[in-house]
């Protein structure tokens, strides 16, 4: 089953929070993080992206 919808991610600064909005099809998901949570999220995302990139380079014969 394939889905034909575009995914879009917006990041905005509110008064005291970082707001992530993920749009997928007609739906959207909103996540509001304080600065500490946003920094932790950024670190985990960075590490996960690095791990994913390394795994893609590993060749299994």
C-alpha cells in the first residue's frame, strides 16, 4: 500500500517554546518543547542520523 501525500515539517519559536508541526496528508501533529527538551531532541536526532548513515554504508555480503 502506498500513500500519495507530502510530508512537511515546520519549526517555529513561540514565546517560551519551540513548536514543531509535522504535516502529513490532511493531518498534522504539533509538538511543543521547552529549550531543554528541544536541545535533547536535537542531540538524539543528530546521533540517530549519524547511526543511520553509518548503517547504510555497511555492506552485507
